[in-house]
C-alpha cells in the first residue's frame, strides 16, 4: 500500500467507504432471503453470525460469518490500494463502526467479531492468524464464544505491537474496546456464570 496521500478529505472518504461497506447487514439480508424469522426477534436480537445460528441454519450462519469478515477486508484493501496506507487504517475503523452501528438499522448492529477479524486480515494477515488461533484455543478449552472473542481481541493487540507497529496496535486496541462494550451483556453473564456455551441447547 502506498503511504500517501493522507489529507483530511482522503481520510474522510476512506471512513465513508469503510462505514458503507461495514454497514451491510448480511445476517439480516441472508435470513430474509432464506425466509427464516427476523433474527432481530430471536436470541440476542443481534444481526451477527452467532444469532443467525439460532435460526437452525448453519449454512446461513457460516455465510454471514464469512461475509461480515470479508466486507472489512475489502474495505481495507480497496482504501489502501486507492488512497494509501493511512486511509486503509481509517477504512478499517469505518468498517467496524458500520457493522456495530449501521445507520440503516438505527445503529443496532452486530458485535463486531467477524469484522474485527476481517479488517485485521486486510491490515496484517499474521495478526489475523493470531486472532483466529486465540479464538479457537479459547473456544476449545472454555466453550464460550463470547470469551473467545474477548480474549482474541486482546491477544491481537499484543500481536500487532510485537509483529507490526504501534499504529496498528492502537487501532486494534480501539476496536477491541468497542468490541468489549458491545459484549457487556455477555461479560455480565460470564461473571454470573450464566453465559451459554457453544453447542448448548436453549
């Protein structure tokens, strides 16, 4: 990615590009096309892959996970190619923000896990790999999807600082804070011992 330009109009354009791509609610669109129940009326009311899985359609959940990640990756790569490396960073933030707070859905979006992974993949595939490994390892040992996401987000910040640079670490730290805020209910249930485990019924 080229390092320049990075003027304010360019960065605003990158932010808008990222936000528009990130705000595409694939979980809601896919479940509507499939004729399932409105995912906002079941489970957590979330539009992400975990809630899509509660419809009983594993294929739709997998597609939602993939597309929610890819929209973040695409936003980063397009902005980086056309507008430069600083713009790619801004587009990453925009994509994540668009996913968790899409204007089309009154700012009620997903929790950002797949999009976090997607933008990280676009910015640094080794850090994205660390995120994925941390998620899978935590999920394997605890069976908590939420705890896996929380842990992986923190580990990815450390990985970015160690493997890339402080700028990426700061960006991922900001995204991780937002991700933790979106998981506030999950954190409360984890502390109370009432959080549902992966594969649990009901």
